[in-house]
């Protein structure tokens, strides 16, 4: 038997060697060694209690996800999934630069190898843990039923405390409660989850914040108001400067209507016109003014609110009096307070010009008789004089004095 085994021993050994080689060749050709990249594997942080002992909060700046390169047989790699890959960062090994190496492994398989183990780095920030208070801002989404308007929504509570890293809380711009009002026609209350936004308008991940709330949502009470359209009327109060007038057709404004929202009871108390007053006291030129409707109508004690146009643009043209040129015959000039025993006669025979100023509508109606032209001879005796013409001006009629008339005062002939 021993002779049979040792007979042609080296030939048999060579055959076994050739068989093994062929086996390796076949295996490597049908199931070769390969590498595969598993992307965005989430890193598990170990020993976080060490951060709490430092009374700090940890923020991962980068490296919370890594790519892991694994080597093994093709058949084995094809069976692996992301859940088989484990990546960890041990906070007990944080460097003085606040970084820690990420270690990757495949615990469930001993026949694979991680090629880039320890090459990934997680960058950390150890920040102060602070708490701040923020008020809620209600943002409505959608539109209520036609003819209705969303009033001032009231959250309960209206303030929230948020805790977290100081650098994160310093970036908070507002805490929003988004409420869908689509198709609503009556008051309603709803629970809303707060959303926190930074200065750029981006949402801050809830994982970075601790919202101190008694419940998961904030109750928001939303009043749904009816609406009514009113005509706008602009009137003036006060008097413009002397010598100027305000024509009724010189008042222009836009828009001409406004929609008001409120409870049905309050709307029923309103008329059909919203009156706006503009003070023109002492004005001598055009007036351009934007009237904020909220200041005219909105009142914290009522539900009434302006819906659409918040401002009314008003233009008022203040125009100067027009001139009325008159020619006064000397025969129409009355002589007053002439001393007894004397007579007075006008030297000039030409008419005396007089220019008055008054409102445009009144100008055609002004006549010489209305002005009662006269000269006052009180204290004058015999002689030739150039005296000022005097007029009795009706209300709202102006005249610049200065016209002279020449006359002679004498005793009558015997």
C-alpha cells in the first residue's frame, strides 16, 4: 500500500498543485476580488456624555456622513447594503483642533476589508448651551371663501422658549406658524407645529433645537371676517390762504372704493361711504397726500380692517384768485365827507382802471356798482388834490390800493 502511495509521488504532488492553481483561477475569474464605494453613510457619535460634562452643546460642522470603500469578493459585496456599514466618531478621541477620526467597519462580515478606514474626519463645534424666548408669527396659506377675509390670528401661547447652541439661536429670525385658511368662512382653531427660520429664510433643522412646549403643537385661533365695499369720498376742512381758492373739481383721489372686513354686526353699522378729511388751512399750492386707511378705520377695539388698498392717494389743486379788470367812469365815483359850503369837481375825464381778484366763479359777476368807488374828502379845503380811489370790497374780493384821482375843491361861484 505504501508503495502504491509513494509510486510517482512527485507527479501526484504536481497534479494537486495544478488543480489548486486551476481552482484559484476559476474562483478569481467567476468571483473576483473587487472594491465598492458606499456613499453618505451616517456617522454615529460615541461618548456624547463627555460634551454634557463640559456643559456645552455639540454641533457637527462636517463629516456627519462619509463615503466608505469596502474590498471583498464580488458575491459578498453584492449582498452588502448601507445598513451593513458602520461608521463611528468617538468623542473621547477629539483632537485639540476639535476634530475626530471616523472609523468604518463591516461588523457582520469578516471576509471584507474597509480600505479607507480612518481617512475621514468629523469637524466639531463645542458651543454654549443657551435658551431664548421668541414670539410666534402666524402665516396664512391659501384664500378663504370669496367675500371673506382672515382677521388677526392669535396663537396660544404666543411666546416660545427655544434652547440650543448659541451660534444656532443667534441665527434665528422668526418662528412661523403656518395655517391653511383655504375655503374657510367661519372662525376656527387649529394645532400648528412651529417652524424656525434663519436670517436667510432657510428652515433650521429641528434636531438642532429644543422647543420647550407643553404639547406638540400650538393652538392658533383664526377669525374669518365678512367684507363690504365702501365708496371713498374726500372732503376738505379749513380755509386756504387769502387770495387762493379750492375748486370742487380740483380734488382727485385713487382708489375710489375700499373693501372693509369685520364682523357682520360691525359691517352693518357702516354706511356706504368712507369719508376722508384733508386739512387745507393756509395752503397756497397743490397738495399731494397719501392717506393711510388703517389710521382712519382700524381700531384695536373693533374687528374692522382694511382688506386691499391700504392707502388713498389724494391730489388737491389750490389755485390763486383770478383777476377782474374794471374801468370806472369818474361819474360813478362818489364824493364823501365834503365840507359844507364847498364843491368838488374831478379834473380828469378818463375812466379809472381797477383790477380786483376774486374766485373764478364770481369774477363775471363783479361790477362797478358792487365796488362802490368813492373818495373821502374829510379834512380837505379849497385846492387841487390827487387822492386815492377807495372801494368797498365784498367778501373774498381783493384789491391792491394805489389808483389816484385828481379833483378840485372850491367855493361855488357867487
